[in-house]
């Protein structure tokens, strides 16, 4: 099967997670669904990357080397250029207080690991729509 040609009209998702297996699973699921996917394993330069790439959605792990995903989410919400980009928190932090803190920082969805890639795809489609076919 040929890989689809990437166009300017593809919906773009940025995934930042330090676990290679998580990146691989999510990237594979989203690419097969037709999304353009950008992945990073660290939080360094995450704000600059979001501004440069202007993704339609960001999926962020909370616990990252360097700046936490939660701090990046706060920064994204405070910046007028990135404020409107929905952020999903994909994390192993499953306590209710963590989830509340995440929503207070402006995330759109709080998803705990382990997670269902199929359910994640459905949430993405509900949030930014299905990719152009």
C-alpha cells in the first residue's frame, strides 16, 4: 500500500512523549487514519515547535524530561498564538487530583495510561474532525 502524499490540508497532530512504545502506537494509529503526525521524545523547544508547525492538536505526556507536559500546557494556554490549539494529556498520573489539575491548566482531554488507541482516535476525530480523504 502506498503512503499517502502529505498535503497542506492534512490535519496535523504533535505527540510529545518520552516512551518510544507509546509514540510508536499512537503515531501508527493516527497515520493509518490519515493524520499528519509529528513526534518528539522531549519537551525541549516544545513551544517553538508548536508555533512553527501549528498543529491542529497536541498530545502531551505529563512526565517528561526537562519541562513537564503540564507546564507546557499552561504556556500554550497563556500564549495568544497557541491558546486555541486543543491539548490532550496522555499520562500515567491517574489520581483524581492530577486530572483536576490538568483540566484547570486548560487541557481538552485527560487520558490515563494504559489507554485504548481506538478510543484515543475517536476523541481526536470528535475534537478536530476526521482527516481529509
